[in-house]
């Protein structure tokens, strides 16, 4: 890996702030902890610094030291306030970290690229709604559901997904939003059981809440635990369990109100 003979001298506070921005952006976009660790270390080393990172679910602590003067250290903390999934951001930062390492980008170029990556938009809500609805119908069909069950599962998924987004956008708690979406989706799909639509209407109930399953937190929790990031791994696993409990609570309440056993 090519390195210039003399690296530029940067303000350590600016460097640590930028590295924490990158780490927090990766964490909040759905990257597992070891991937964040590798990417940030790669960028720091290319800039001429050694770093030590400590991860928790609430935030990231970084200790920065110059490779030429390791006794000079600077420690900073950055809170990770939200967790979502945007793999476009995660892959873009990973590609950038390799380019920084190979092409020896200056700090200003890295900062500009981070801001560009930060502005990468999510898919439009309409596209997400259509695709998640189709996915719910497809899961229902794969599980053996008939046309009435598929249509009911699709309608329940679309309305539950919209309700969850509205509640999260209004600032409601994540678990409460998940429980409400699960209740709405299962109540709508449960109408098939009440009115006996099709031969297996219970399949629509089971598949109408699949869009709420916390796949990314659970997968990341296993990866984190395997790489020794115990604190974050346990926190992500607990978050997945809370979401699963919220889904179950919505199902139980809707079933009780509909009189479905």
C-alpha cells in the first residue's frame, strides 16, 4: 500500500470529529460494529493516526494518537441517536475507506465525500410501500395462502407499515409504534378469520406482521458477539427481543378483541 513519505499535519480535534462522524453514520445506517471498526481504522491510518475505539449502544468513544508522537492523545465521544437501515450509505463509506487508503486522500476530500454520502436519500416511501406490500402477499402465497388471504395480507401490511411510519415520524417510542403497527395489521388480517374468507385465513394473520421482524438488529447482534463486541451485541439482541415482544403484544391484543383463539 503506497504511502507518502510525509503526511500532512491536521488538527487532531478536526480529525477525531470527522472519524466519529463516519463511525456514527455507519452505526446509525445498520453496519455491524466490526465493519465500523475496520473502516474507521483504515481511514485514520491513512491520515497518519492510530486510534482506539470503544463502542456502546448509546455512542462511540475514540482515542486518537499521532503515529509519530503516540504519547500525545485526544479522546472524544459521539452519541448515536438513531438506528435505521441504509446499506447504500454503508457500502459507500466502505468504498471510500479503501480509496482513502490507496489514493491518500486529504482530509478535506474525505469530509466532502462524507457529506455527499450523508445526503444519499432513502428509497421513496411510495416505492417502499409497494414493495413491502408485494412482499407480504408473496410470503402469504409461499405459506400456502389463497387469493383472499393474499389480498388481506397485502392490505394489512400496507396499512400497518403506514401506521408505523406515521407514529415514528410523530416521535412515538419505537416499541409502541411496532406494537401499534402489529395490532393494526393483525386486526385487519384477522377479519378473514372472523368472516371465514378462504380456507386458510390464519396464514394472512401470520404473514401480515413479517415486515416488522427486526432482521438487521438480530443479525448484527450475532456478528457483534462473534467479534467480541459484547456490549453492543447484547444491546442489539435486547432491542430485537423488545421489538419481537411488541409484535407479539399487538397480535395478542387484536386476537383478544376479535375473539380469535
